[in-house]
DNA sequence: TATGAATGAGTTTTCATTCAT
DNA sequence: GATGAATGAAAACTCATTCAT
C-alpha cells in the first residue's frame, strides 16, 4: 500500500544479472516471506507475521490492505526480478542461441538459489484471488516465453533437437524451480556451481553437444547471500 | 482408522506398472484429495471435505482421527504406489541401464499424469507433523534412491555422462513432478505421449545418444483415467 | 434402567454396618464411578466410560437412558448405603448418646474410606438436574438428620456442649467427607484407625470428655477393601 | 496474560487480616468465578463466561491464553490471599498457641465466608494440568503447614491433646472449607458468628478447655461482603 | 505510526445421543 | 446385547479484520 522501503528492484542489481545483493524487502514483506515459505499462505496467520516482526497486528494493516496484498506484493517482486534478470541474460548473448539458453538457465538457477524463499512462493499462486492470479500468470508466461523463444529459435537453427518444444520448456523451468526442494545456502554447492551443473543438464536435454563449461562465460559473481 | 475401502494398492495394478486403473479411494480420501489438490492442506477445512462428501463433519471423524491423519493416508498411498511401480519398471529392464532409466522416467511420468492430484499432494508434505514427515521423507528418499542407483550405474558403464549424479537425479524427478503444473487429463497429450517426450528429455539430459522411441518398449497401456 | 446386576444394597452387608464387602456394582456404574471420581461428571464423556469398559458407546445406552441416569444411580446407591449403615449404627447404641455419636462418626468414616470414590461423587450433586437433585438432597438431609437428632439429644442431656447444634453437625459431616481429600487405600492408616481418630476428634468437638478408645466397641470388622 | 485490573492482593486488606474488602477481580475472572462456582470448570464453557460478561468469546482470549489460565489465575489469587491472611493471623498471636489456633481457624472461616466462591474453587483443582496442579498443591500445603506448626507446638506444650496431629489438621481444614456447602451471605449468621462457632468447635476438637469467646480478641471487623 | 481492544465468522474437534442392524 | 455409522449441537480456540485512540 504505502510501504516506504519498497522501491522496486535495486538499480545496482539491475545492471548485472549475475550479481545478487542481499534481498532488500520492507519488514512486513521480509517476515511474511519467511512465514509463507515455511508454512504456506494459508498456514500463516497475520499474527504470525506480526510476531516475527515484533509488532502488533494492526501495524501490518497500516502498510497492506490485507493478507492477500502481501502475497501479491511478494509474488510480484519475485517474478518481476526473474523476468528482468532472465531477459538481460538472454539479451547479453544475442546471436548465439546456445549461449542464450545457457545464460537463461544459469540466471534462473541463480534466482532460485539466491532467492530460494521467493522461488518457493511460486507454489502459493493458487492462493491468489482470480484477478491477482491472472496478472501473476501473465508475468509467469512472459518469463516462460523468453525461454520458449530461445528454444524455438535454437531448434530452427538445428542447435537443439527435441520432440516437443513446449514440453522441453516446461521441463527446464520445473527442473530449475525444483532446486528449491533441496538447495540450502551454506550447503556444499555455491549458486554458481549449481548453475553450471544445471546448464549442462539443460544443454544435454536439448541434445546440444556443447558443455556448460565451454559455453558459460566465467564471471566473478560474488553477490552476498540474502 | 477403520476406513473399509482402503485395501492398499490394487493387486491388478500391482502386476503391470504401465496399467493404471481408476484410483480406488474410500470416500473421505477421495474428496479430501480433491480439496487438498485444489486449495492445499491448510486451505481446506474439514467442513469442505464433508460438504464434498454430502455428509456432516463428525462423519469424517468416525473414519479418521483428525485432518492430519487424512493427509498422512493420502501421501502414504501415493508414495507407496509410486515406489512399487517404479521399482517394477526398473526391474523389468534389468541388465540395460538405459532402458532402466527410460522405464523409471516413463513410469514416474505415468504416475504423475494418471494420478495428478496425488502427485500434487507432495507439495503438502510440509504440513505433516514431524513424525509423519520423517516417515514420508524416508519413503520419498527410497523412490529417489531407485533412480539414483540407475544413474550411478549408467555413469559407471559410460552410458551416461553428467557432472553431478545427485543433481541430475533431483533434476529428473523435479522435471517429472513438475508435470503437475500444466498437465490436465483430456488435454492434447496422453500420459503415454507425455512419457515418451520426458524420457527423451531425460536421456538427453544424461547425455545418452539413445532416443526414447527406440528404447521404450511400446506397450498398449490404456488404463482409464481416475 | 434395566441393569441386571443392580439389586440394591447387598443383604449381607445390610446386617453389620461395620462390615464392608467389596463394592459390587454393575460394569457401567463401576467404570463410570472411576471416571467421575477422577475427572468429575462434566469432565467425563460417555465414550470415556465405554472405553474403560472395553465396549462401544451404544452399549451404555442399552443399560442407562443417558449419562445423567448413571450419575443418579451412583449417587443413589451411595447415599442409600450411607443412610442404611449410619441408621443401624445409631440404633445399635440406643440409650447412650455418646456411643450413638461415636458410632455415627465411626460409621461415616468407614463409608468414606471403604467407598472413597462414591463419597467423592457427592461433589457432583450440582450436576444433577433439578428433580434428581431434589431427591438426592432429601436423602442427604435424612443422613444429616440422623446425626442432628443425636447431637440435639446429647446436648439436652448435658453430654455435649456446643454453641450451635446445626453448625456442629455440618462441621462433623464436612470433617468426615473431607477424608476423601487425602485418604488412599493402602496408606498408613486402616479405615478403622481413621475411624477411631475421627471419633475422638468428634467427641472433643462436642466437648464430651470421653475418648474414642473407651466408647467404641472394639469389633473385628475386616471387610475387604473395594 | 495482560489483564490490567489484576494487581494482586489489595494492600489495605493486607494490613488487617480480619478486614475483607469486596473482592476486586478483573471482569473475566469475576464472571469466570461465578460460573465455575456454579457449574464447575468442566461444566462452564468459555461462551458462558463471555455471556456473563456481555462480550464475545474472543474478547476473553485477548486477556487469557486459554480457559485453563483463567482457572489458574483464580486459584492462585485465592490461595495466595488465604496464606497471606492466615499467616498474619497466626503471627499476631505469637506466644500463645491457643490464640494462634483460634486466629487461624477464625481467619480461614472468614476467608471461606467472605470469599465463598473462591473457596469453592478448591474442588476444581483436579481440572488443573499437571504442572499447574503441582504449583497449586505446593501453596495449599503451605497453608496447611501453618496450621500444622501451631497444632504441633500446642500439643508439645500440653495445650492440645489429639491422637494424630496430621489427622486433626486435615479435619480442621475440611471442617472450615466445608462451610461452603451451606453458608450463604445474607443468611442467619454473619461471617464473624460463623467464625466464633467454628473456633469453639476447633478448640474442643483439640481438647482445649478454652472457649472461643474468651480467646478471640473481639475486634470490629466489618468488611463489606463481596 | 502504532496499539489495545474487540468482533463475526471461522477453525478443528468432541459431545451426547440415535438408529438400523 | 451389542455395534457401525451417523448427526445436531456445542466445545475450545483462531482467523482476518476493524476502529478508536
């Protein structure tokens, strides 16, 4: 509603899609995200969020009209950042579909690992009211379309070979989002290492003979964990 | 508790892992499954379930001790059937890891398409109380281990080539389970067609040069939809 | 209602007020008594009773019209036995008010110690519906009146000296019933020992100079514990 | 929880153990006390309490975490006041065990008559959860111990003569608490009159030859009724 | 900005009771 | 005599939300 710290995507992060600053969310969203990620939208009460914030319930209603608005804000934040980064990742490799595919998968993997809780929230989209769900679905389709175009193009160019482009796209995205099921920051793999492995799997999946190590431009992308 | 129609996996289905009879669940579980799949565990009230059954709330408590017990029964039913089928699919192809991999993926795809709602329930595992969650996690690990052994073996034999076996296994399973996000019975693809496409993607992912059409033993597996 | 084992007070016990056979109650009453004594009438569910009996709920309704009827039967059993015994105890000592008082107190003490759970039930009288409560109150008044007559008579004869007969009677009965708060079978004192101590306290309370040991006719009153 | 009107024992009452101001309880406790006294803990629903308050159920949960917490607060209030008063009553008569005994009994009698409903609640202690029960039992033992010390000392000094000190203490307390069974404010006896009668009974019970009228320091102890 | 207090509608669960078998 | 199955009512408690301050 009028949450002062929510100014959209950080402009610095907006320059390098590989770089992830710690997620800067206003307090309500930050704590709501924790709670939603842990117990789901319906499994989280507004009081839960307030308790995590160390504040009282009405304080939350000062910033957001209702619980649903919090979910909307979070999902919007997440998908907008994903689209923004993935689009830039693909644009960076204009002219080379294999690199484009690699960059997309690498980027999405980084989004999922650096922003695991936000990525988890995708499963809560069914809790959106119809109108909000439609808006979110449109954005999600947009994210998917970016990949769809790459795969389509690569197939046309004979660089990829799949029976069904749409199925491949879905499988690629599901594979990446599925990282949320096991990845934990501080685990054995860094986001970049996960990214390389998933790019390699993706390239194979599309029957490219390239390998991730050769395609990915090694870039130092530290980015503190959120 | 004392639900008379819950007799475990159908013995006929137990013979052919490719054949899916319509899911035979006792009324409580059947309607609870519908509701949980649509709105999640926390988004479903016991009254919702009762209304779907055309009965009153206490009738549900006659059969199940509480709401949690219903979720436990459903998740158990689902995972046990998955393990049973996938194990038989792999055993059927003993001696040929590529066929084993194909059968596993094909089988899991069929499970997800023929039993979409049960597959969706996997995301509700976080609603399980600790003890129940542990039991379910063990079974899920078992299902994953079956695939892990195949990938491991295929890699040793030089039939597969991946940077990280564990990551590949997770990606394969996430890819298949992710089918729940878009597959709808009656849609353009039959479960078998989905299966072939995903097997092909899986083979590519592991850098096998085989194609699904060549590996999969074409079998007429009608199986009415549940 | 039609409970076959409830034939009223055992005729053997009816002969010697000092002798307590193990309480012979039909199963429903036996288990209801346990439950009511432990958790009170409102704290006990019909299912609790059924579970203690190892039977199902409707079985209870075969014998008793409802939960209230069970309480009525128990309270009636208890108070009728108390009245019967105390009356005989007093009659036995006709002609000697001090002995009558002693016998009454001794008898009531035995009732409370040998039938602790039944005595405890007296606190549940408020759960009786008006009509049932009235009947029970009448019987309770009858029990109290027996003592009241003795104290009155003793005071007239100059054997007792109290400021207020009614208050003394209530205090005596409260003192005896209060034994339920601490007495446990198998504890350090036998019912007979408790009886002697309380008779001695009662005699003092009424300013008699007699002592319990001198007044009480020592009688071997084994009576197995209920 | 955060009930603002519960400030512990009134400091004025704290000065004179004979003086009873009208009981000042926060609304929830006040109405819960009425209900618990009338129908018992299990016989009272939270809605009953809310209705008596003229408020809705959740209003109660704003002040108390649950129903049990209300009982705990009430029992604590009662027993703490009893201990406080009785201790001061005994201390006031230091040096004279007979006067100490008289003061204790007189004080407890006043507590029971001026605070009949609170005294009645003692029978609800079995509804306490284990931990709460333990705490309450400890306080109750403390109250009993104060009397136990007096009786013990008086016996050593030859002022009292009982067969069993412990039994006498229990009988004395049961006798006083038993007043709840018949005493009603506005009845024929004032609390002070009841007190004198019960002190006289108590002195007799312990075989003291003193009479209440001689021992009790006549003090104007008006104290409006609660 | 924030909170104390409150509420209507809902939650899960249990209650006493019934009835066909 | 006893049970499986069911129910209307009510239990304790929580929900998202509001509003005066």
